[in-house]
C-alpha cells in the first residue's frame, strides 16, 4: 500500500527518484501514464493490468469513453528503475504534467501520483478549503 507525500527533484535528464518505500511496492515492473487533473500516475504492473483491461472494455462509440481510453492507454509507458532508484519520465509525460524542478510524489493506496510541486500545493489548498462540502457530498454516496 502506498501512502504519504514526498518531494523530490527531477533532473535535467528527466530522471526522477522514487522513494525506496514506494519502490518496494512497485516491484520490478511499473507503468506511468497520464492522470486526471494534469498529473501522472505510476502503477505497479499488477495494478495496471486490471486498469488497462477496464479501459479496453470501454465502448468505442461514446466520445468520452473513446477519448479517456486513448489518453490513458496511449500515454502509458513501462518504466524501469536505475541503480539509484530513478525512473525516466518521457518528454510527452513531463510536458503533460508540466513538471518543473520539484515533484510531489503521492501515495494513494494502489497507485502513486506525480505532480508538479507548485500545482500540487495549489490543488491541495483548494481541496482543503472544500473538504467539509466534499464530505457532505460523499456522505450521500455512503462514504
């Protein structure tokens, strides 16, 4: 299980260190892809396979389903860790998430999100202000 928030730097060669605690849970094979809210999502292979199957099962007729599947599947890439525990973030993913120097690495149970640190702080502050209203709406869903 991935939990916690870490701040790491992405270097000029687009290499990003992943916390060792997270690397253990990711195993040898992982996938990074475009996420919602202009972040990246890093999945262990075992979590990615069911996600990919669900995306493949979406109907190709509705534009939203087609577009979402395209975004997630075409954006996905296998990643490997170097000896220092870094992954290489391809240009198209770095550009999509607008990753600058500092990257927030967030553990979200079965996956990891990668955010530009400034964007994450803005998102987090906005969400923290709305948490009471969010809790009320989620209560209606039984959460």
